[in-house]
C-alpha cells in the first residue's frame, strides 16, 4: 500500500474517528475521495493537504514503524561503518523480480561453506532499517560463522513504503503467491537454487513490521519454512487496512484461525513495548498453535544485562518443543540482546538471535 507523505494527520485522525474511512484513506494516498454514504458530503479542502511534520512523524512512528525509543536504548540511524567479513565469507547484494515487483537482498555465505547443503535463515528488517543495519544489530552473520548456516536479508523499497516497512497490514501482501509474500518466497527459492541449501531447514524471522511479515510467511508458506521467529511483531491477518493496523498495534487484532498442524514458532516481546502491544506476541503464539493440543512449561530468569524474562515452552505429546515465547520484563520495542552497532536494539536483554538459531536448528521440516 503506497502512502502519501504530504498529509494532514489531524484531519486523517478526525475522519477516522468519525467513521469516514474512505476520505481518511484518500488523504493518505494524496487525493480527494467521495465521502462514505453514511456521512454528510464534505469536500476535502486545500488546507487538509498541507504538510504537518509533527503529525507526519506521529504517523510514521505509529504505523508499523520501529520508532518508539523507550528508555533511550534505541539508535535510529543505520551504522556508518561497513560490516567486516572473515576471510572467505561473502556478503553480496542480489535482486529478485516477479509479477509483484522486485526487491534487492543481501546474502551472507559463511567462510566455511564448502558446497554441502546448509540451513538458510531469512531475516526481515523493521521500518527505517536496511539489510546492513539489521545484520549489524542482530549479529546474525557472526552466528552464521559459528553455527554454519546461510543468512538472507531482503530489503523493502522506499517505493513500496516510504519508511521501508514491510506492508504487513495490506491484504494484498498477506496472500500466498501474491504481493510482498511472493517476493520474499521468491527470494528464498532463488537462494535455494543458487547455493546449496538444505530444503528441510529453511527459516524466516523478523522484527516488528518484519516480524509481522515473518508471521505471514509462516502462515502462507508452511511447506517452505520449517519454523518462524517473530520479535515484537503481529500475527498474520491482525490488520486488513490502515485503521485496523493502528488498532492491532494498540490492542491486538481479530486474527484468523488456523487449522491443521502447528507452525514451530519462537516469539520475543517486551512487556513495556509502547509501539506494538505485547498482546500481539500472545496472538502470534495462538495462531501458530492452530488446533494442536500442547503442554506448556514455564521458567523464569534474568539476562546478564539485567532484563528479567518469562519463557514458556509448549511441547507436543512426544515431548518435542513446538512453541517458545519469551516475555521480556521492562523491555521496549527493540531486538533483545542485539548490538549497539545496529539500530533498534537492546543489548541488555537475552540474546534473541542466538535463541532463535537454537530453536530453528531443533526444527527440521519435511524434505
């Protein structure tokens, strides 16, 4: 969903609260629209199209943006220093295109890659981030060297979203073989053709808007991804448009019910997240669980940096962990345990990257 940056957010808020959603959506797209049939006709005047930087900032920070900066822990700019590579490793920019459009992506191949099939983790950045920034913040390339897997970082384009957010709130981008979901799946399959990837060990994870996109990929492509990781994100279908996106971020959404087998899922979410309510982490777990009967076990601890957490693991009848949820007490909207070299990280927390990799490698899918 393309967004017009020259908008009057006060007017959009007023129209939305009045139930005049067509006019509010029209202002976001930068054009006048016919008012809702239930509302009295009202023309959109020129003043309503004036630029309001403060309102625009509020909009950008609200709609899926990784922009809340609780406790001063987050750095809103991409790293200026290039990412250093071990000898023999590759971190290349590539591109993929299909009927839905095109996206670039960065691909990290570890130095010990020998041509034997390796696991693949697809990492979906948040708003106002880039592949290099996300790689620096999550330190996933370092883990790829240690644990020996391949990492891909698709890049959202400014043409698709001015804040580089994945459009998790757009129905067109929540469907299999359509929109951005088809682009992310296409990138995954292109990598599987270009380098040796174990098809039973392909995973996807993301932060906030990227976390919501990862949940979409798990719901739309359970045959492609063996497990998903969602950090500070939302369930697939939690929003269907702009107004429901605001509502879902604030209080969760009316998530569609899934049938069939559960999707192995690991979730991280701060209970002081002021951008995406932590109830959304519960909804991701509920959606991934589907109709399965699982047994929960709870343990509590504290990271070396002082962040307390509650970890809930749900296992199947055979004792196999299927769902894992980390609630980070006192943490906000940031990648837990991430590096200050990247944006939107909280280095004090448990290492979400390492825990996700551990969880993923415990869950090979069908060949």
